[in-house]
């Protein structure tokens, strides 16, 4: 089905072939097609709209996707995720400072303003998602879609644990201040500083998590 979407040059939002037509095309039962479509929907490659049909999803062209069926990570796995981010994101921040994709920079600024409002209101659950969005926007500012997909996939897997990290990390204002400094470095085009600040930021979070879970 994905090959058929590519062959027809369908874009996200375009309507795809009907389920019964697909069953006839591939010579399989309708329930088999529905199950295949549900699996594709889990990846965002298609969307099943009740009473309307099958549509091409926003992730149809992605190279990297988080496992939609992944279980909540164990403490050890959470540490590994943060270690991976600490290796991946600093050089991505440096590239972002060199490229400075404007739409992503605007989103980073919006995320910072929203985070400040959420800290003031005490909405820590929403703050976790906004913080993750800041890191995704930072990767998008690099102008490299594959790197942006990698960072998004890691942060999506990690998203359920971000509220717990906020509770452990504690100083939400310091976290916001570090994000602001990263944004300023990227906006000013200082690649070395953007990389350094991002590394220090993630290393600081990782150190707190390691201490919490008593990792060496």
C-alpha cells in the first residue's frame, strides 16, 4: 500500500483507495486490509476517517519513526535514552545555529514564552510537553529533516517520562533559563556556544537522573 501511495504521488491529506477496492487489488479479505491499515495508521502513514475513508497520513514520507507499541522505559532504559540525546542533540544544535531555519526559530521562541506562562501557573504536565517541543524545534532549526526525525522519535519515546524528570530535576526556572540561552546562541549563529550549552543542559539532566536511579 505504501508503494501504491508513492506510485500515485499522493501527499499527506490526500484520499487513498477504498478498503474494498484495496482488498480486490491485493486479492485478500477486507479484514486483512483493515488490519494492515490499522498498523500503518499507528505509524502515521495513513489516517482512517470514520465514514469518510482512508487518507494519506503526515508521516508517510518519514525515514525514522518511534515504535508506537513501545512499553514505558525502565529506569535503565530511560538513562540510555538521555545518554543518546546527550550525544545526538549538541551537534544538532550547532548545525541549527549555522542554518537557523526561521520557522523553527519562531516556534522555539513561542515554546519559551509558553513555558514561562506554564511555570507561573504551575501546569507542570503541559510544561513537560512544551519542553520536549523546544528540543524538537531546535532540531528542526538545523534544516536536516532526518536529524529532526531522529530527535523527535527519541523525545516521543521519552515523553511519558518527562513529567517524572521534571519532578526529579526540580528547578523548572533554571531549565527555562538554559533553554533561553540555547535559543539565544542559535539565533545569534554561535554554533560552538549552542553546542556547548545544549551539552551542558542535557548532561545536567542526566546527572540528576543518574543520581536519582543510582547509576554510576
